[in-house]
């Protein structure tokens, strides 16, 4: 099983290649030396990640050919939009009608959507977001694999189960060989083209050591690599980029400086935003977003969060529910509700029709096993599977009972593929041109 479809290089203009996927043309940046017109390649997040032999590509494409168009039809059917039931609130219909034409909504209109409670209204909001997702992103859904390389952390974030204050937690730090082995399994055995390497803020690895690991993964197991090691400093980001990392996953958690300060003793929002802004300038793809349902957060804050993610040029939005962890200062706070989170994803899709992918977070899946499907039908178009070795996974307990905590990669892949197929989604990951 692979998570991207091979494409044929049609044209090369400097470092940009035009790739053909069953007649659809897409664009990607190429950093590989030996790519020429007529080659088959895999691309992710707008980057060519590897070359593939014509015979292998052609046999994969043969299998995909029928499926590709069939999936598009299924998706199109599921994303049709009918606004205009006479029992529905007129004000809501006007807002959604405007949104469905990609007209910009004002703050009051967006807040109205975030305040929605009524079930019929919510369903229309979700359908509108799904319609926009289909219109601009087609049926592509990107699937990244995440390897949680260490749960050591020096930060004291109030919500997080692996933060420094949790003295009950057994800590682990994967060795370089273990990390390489996990990357090998993910890329070579399971066909992942895109990996996220994540840890707490762990001084146990230096930036040079991390860079060394990334370099070796890039050489041996070609893939698009996102780093998510917290605030490694601008020098650190540069080293990791030089080594071959091309994405940064770093949430700003909350755009409200007071909430940020209250939740992150000793840290400040400015420093986090500075990392995100500098990373973008360096050429990193940005995945960012915030926590939904944290104490003191109102709908205005959530709206600001979505606008901030957009301003930071997020190539993917990552907004997920807060889930209390028993060994943290927020143990007694209620978790966010599934519908509230999906509402945020839908509004994010309305705010950013064209650019950002929207991630279904594992935290959302943890709240309900149906949530991934609902989110994919409300504007989301991206998933992350956990490829951390099973022996360590349970210790990366940012919140309790994480979805897929004890599921083998093969099992996660099987259920993901069957979910995506039922919704007409294909695991491609490039912009249409
Ligand atoms: N609930 C939900 N998400 C959490 N994270 C940390 N703790 C929790 C929690 N209790 C998220 C943070 C962080 C990401 C790695 O995990 O948003 O950015």
C-alpha cells in the first residue's frame, strides 16, 4: 500500500516539475539531481521525494487507474451541496450561501457559525465545508506517519501529560538506530512518503544529532520529513533544514497571549511565533494550529487562532481537542466536545478555501471512533498514522487512552484505507494546476 500515487514528469522548469496523474497536472519542487522528463516520481507536500522505476510505477498505476476515477465520483456525490430547506434559519442560509461561493465572511458571520448549536444548522455548515474541500482540493487526502522519538520534556505545559511535571511517567528516548529502523519500516515496508519526527523538548538530543539522523533518513529512506521537537532555536531550525527536513509541525496552541502565558510557565507566544515565521522564511512547510477547549478560551479566541494559522502560511491546520490528563494541573477540566472541534475544522475550511490541508487529529479520534469520518466530511483532508514502535507508544501519553495506542501500523493502514475509500478519497498530495 502506498500513500501517494506515482506521477509522470511531463516538464521541468528550473527546479519545478509538472507531473501528470491520469491526465491531471500537478506541480512540485524537485531537489533530486537525476529527475528528467518521462521519469516516474512520488511527490508529497509539493516536493518530489523519490524516483520510481517505470515498470514498478506502471504496475501500480494499472491497479489505480479504475479506482482513481471511481473514487472521484464517490467523493463528488458525497460533497454535493443543497442549501435551501425552508425550515432552516434564513440568516444561516445566507451566510452559507455566501461561503459556498467563496465570498469572504466577516467576523460576525464567522462567529455565528462557531456559535451554532442546532443540529440541522451544523449539518449544513459541515456540508458547505465539505463542498469547498472538494471544490479546491479534490479528493486527495494526505497521510503522514509520525514517529515519537522521545517523551522527555523540559517544558511545564499545564495540559500536557509528558511535560516535566509528570513524575509518574516512564521516560524513553529512542536511539539513532531505533529511529532509523522505524523510518525504514514506515518508508520501505509500509510505503509512507511523509514522516513527522516528534518529541518533547528534549535536550538529550543536540541539533547536530537530530540533523545527523535526518540526513541519514533522507539518504536511505527518501521521504518528506517534518520536525516537531518544540522550540529548537533559529540555528537549530537552520541545521535541520540543511539536513533535509522540509516541514515544521509546531502548534502555537493559543493566539491569546494571556491564555498562552497561563498554560506555558516560562514560555511566551512571541518566541513560538518567531520560530514559525522564521521557519516559513527558510522554506519549511508549516503545520500549525491550536488546542480547542482550554480554560478561558472563547469563540473569539478560536476565530483568532484560525486567522493566525492562516497568517503563518500554514500548509496544514492542526486543531484538536484538549483532553485532560490525570497527572497535570488541568486534570479536572472537561474535554472538548467532538462537535465543537469539527465545527472549528469546518470554519477553518471556510476561512481558508484553497491553501491549507486540514488534519484530523488523533486527539479528535480519541474522543470518538466516528469522528475521523465526520471531520473528513466537514472540510478535513489529512490524517496522521502512528508509526512509533509499539513498545514506546503508550509512554507518549500527552493525554490518556490515545486512539491507535496499541494498534499495529498494518491495522491502522487497513482501517484508514477502508475509511478513505468509502468516502472516495485518494491518498495523493499535490496541488492541481
Ligand atoms: N490534550 C490534547 N492535546 C494535547 N497536546 C498536549 N497535551 C494535550 C492534551 N492534554 C498537544 C499539544 C501539542 C501536541 C504535540 O500535543 O497541542 O502541540
